[in-house]
C-alpha cells in the first residue's frame, strides 16, 4: 500500500474514532427529560408542621421552575419531587436516604434534624449526591464529606448568640435544658459555656429526650432553685408543656430563651405566660426581614392556604440554587451538580446570596434574636459575628 493511502486510512480511522467518542460522550452527558429531586423531612409526628413547611418551599419552587419552562443544555426538562418522611428519627432517616438513592434522585433537600442529617449523610455521599440541610449541628459538615451543604448558620455561632444575648438579660441564675439530640445537647452545651463566660450562674443543667412532655418535676426544680431565666433547646411542643407546668405552680416570673425549634407559630400560644419574656435565637430569619419576603408570603399562602411555620423560604431558595447548579453543570449527574455548588455564588429569590465555602457552610450566615411582641416573633438584633 502506498504511503499516501496508508495516511488516508489512518486519518479516516482517527475520524471514526473521534466520532464514536463524541457519541459515547454525548450519551454519558445526556440530560434526561425528568430530573428527580429528593425531599427528606419529618412529615409525621411532633415536627410534621416544620417538615411540611420545608416540603412546601421546595414544591413551590419546582412548580414555578417547571411552569417557566426549565431547560438544561437548551433541552426542556421537568423537575420532579420524590418526598420521604424521616419521622425525625435517625434510623428511619438512613432507610429513606437509601430509598432516595434507589429512586435516582440527583440531589436531596434534607433533613431537618441534625441527628438525622448526620446519619444519612454517608449514604448520599457514597453516590456523590448533594445534601442541602437546614440542620445546624457543626458535626454535619465536620464529617469531611464533599456532599454536605448547610442552608443556614451553624450552632457554633448560635451558641455565641445565646451567650451574648442571655448575658445581657436582667438575670443571674440560669437553668439550661435540652432535648438530648445532637442538635439540642450540642447547642445547650455551647450556650452554657458562653453564659459562664458572661459570669452567669448555671444552677441547673438537665437533659431530656425529644418526646418528653411531662415537666412538673422540672418546673419544681426551677422554682426551688430560684431560677430567673431558662435557656432551652427543647422543641416548641415541649416548651409549651413546660409553661403549663410552671403555671400550675404559679412560677412564671422568669424569662425563657430558646433555640430555633421554638421560633414557630405554634409557640406563640405561650406568648403571655412568662413575665420575663419569651425569646428565641435562630439562623432562620423571617420572610419579612427580606425585601422580597412579602411577595413570597403572598404566593405561599395562595398555594397552600396556610402560613409558613419554619424555613420554607430557605428550602424554596435551595431549590432555585440547585436548579441553577444543574443548568450550569449542563448535567444531571450527581457528582457534576455537587461540584458546581461549590463554584458559583448561588442566589435565593427570598434570602439572597447562598454561597457555600469549602466545607459546605454558608459564607454569609447570621443569627437573629427574636422576642414575642404583639402576638408574633419580632427581630431584636442580628449579627454574623456575635
């Protein structure tokens, strides 16, 4: 065979190989017509209202994105929610995490409870699936997994906020109580340490579980110890039960400063019980603290015929940031989406910037302190430093 003929055959072979590679690559990167997003929240039990609110936020965003004609690589794509109930339970959380992986989700917005998020995280990480959680325990992003992302500030900052604000209250004798979960105990321990730095006396430190509602014994101890202020990381329904116990023994001349799980609409039922006031720290700011919050509330109420109760505006924003990551990656591969989440400054329609650092923490996160005033939670002060 002549040299020119050999060269011609060689070039044709290279061309065919290149074409075949392009076809294979296109097949690997092909975007499906439906992309599944996992939503893992407590949809039953005592925290069902909070979990439903988080689910509603995602649903609202998905409905808007689909209605607007969501496209990836100029291809029309339908976003589909796969929702599961983790029951606020770590073992159940692991079980439903596996279900979401098997269902082919490309990312997960979940979970609410820190203990559940921490246990489920390795299951998502094994498949490269991004997990966007509102959980606040620092251990979540300390796992060293590439796939863990947090939507709000963590409890290191929240503990400092409790210590700083609590240190300014007209009280010297404090009790610190928690619900025994990784979130509750971790935040309470941090808060107690900060209160001690502020020269406050901790006369009672006690842990319960996250289901206890019998607090007559605790109420008696608070009265016996002449406690002036309670720092609590119990859930809202538990604090309401504690307030009833305090009313029974006519010991309500104290204040209570709780974590974000009491900054709910349900907690407002106990607004007038304590003479010293009812306060809460939270990394979850109220919708109306943002310029577009009023519009979000209008749309949310129209869609679900109810008021938001917790962090639905954050899960709403998380879905928009996730959709942006999918578009920018031009792929429905979980690993590509996870990589992209680190590379751009995401924007939430309500809360604004949602930028993750190298650990998956929020770069621009704050903690606010709220007080119940005129039947609603009103912001008193907020900071990103404390």
